[in-house]
């Protein structure tokens, strides 16, 4: 059972407050939607959960441990934040292999399984620099999934995909939820949010302005 608890989280840059007193409780087996315009705080919140940005005040606990006090915490989180950065001259498999070597936890077959899971061919020699936007997005999802994390943070994960691709990824995300993952999804698509999410948090100018729990 994975949990994320955000308590009174605030982030300021000088006089500008980009997150203001955010409180959330998230748990395994659910998909949580973050909704709001660009600059509303969705991506910034994800960066705080990952420990990429230090809060001005407040705390984030993942499975009861405070983010920023345990360097191993991010090993259990898969994320796609903004545009995935890949080496354009290498294949998709080689890119993920290089990333996997940092942790040294997974074998080649697990990487290939993740690539297949998102609808790409792990044996393809095509350089990532020649990928379409949708293919790059799929590879970013494979990267997030390849170490089988319990928590997924997905920032606009379906941008660049055609309708068939979106439907495929909906099924994938719902299967991950069934498998007990805790998924946080930021999207501008009302259809994505409406189809996938159990709870929806609405953001505007760094503040949480709404929280909706969907009824079955």
C-alpha cells in the first residue's frame, strides 16, 4: 500500500507564490487527476513530490517518510515530467538501457517488456531522433514503467498520441490502477480526466480551488 500525504505545502520565489498551502492524501489503487491552466501549479507539485524542488514550507510524506530526508525514496516512483529527454542518435531500447544502468536493478528483458507494453518494438534500431512526438511520448511512458514502480507521476502523458494511441494508454493506465499503483495524472484533456480519474484536484494560480470525488 503506497501513500502520498501533502501537508500545508507552499513554494515561494521571492514575492511570487507558485504553490499555496496545498493539502492532499493519495493512496494505492486510484488515479488522481490534476487539472488547471499552464502555470497553475500542477507540474510544480509533481516536482516537489519527486524531491526536485524544495518547499518553502510544509511537508510531503511518501509511505510515511518525509521527501528530502531519504535519497532512496524516488526509486519507487516512475515519472514523465514535461518532455522526456532522450539521446536522439540511439534507439529506444538503448536509451532506456542507459538509464536503467544508473540503478542497475533491471535486466534487458524487463526493459523490452516495458517498451512492448506501450506499443513500441524493442528490437527496432530506429534512432529516437526520428521518432514522432507520439512515439517519444510512448517511450517516456516505458521509461516510467520499466522498473515497475508503485507510484506513477504522469504530466501530460498522452500529448502527441492519436485517438487509437490514447485508447491504448487508457487501458494501460487502468490496468496499472487495478494492479494497485498510485497514479497522479496531469492533463488538459477533459476526456482523459473524466475517463480515468477517481478523484480530481483543480488548481489555479498555485492554489487548489476544487476537489471532486467521482461516485461509482
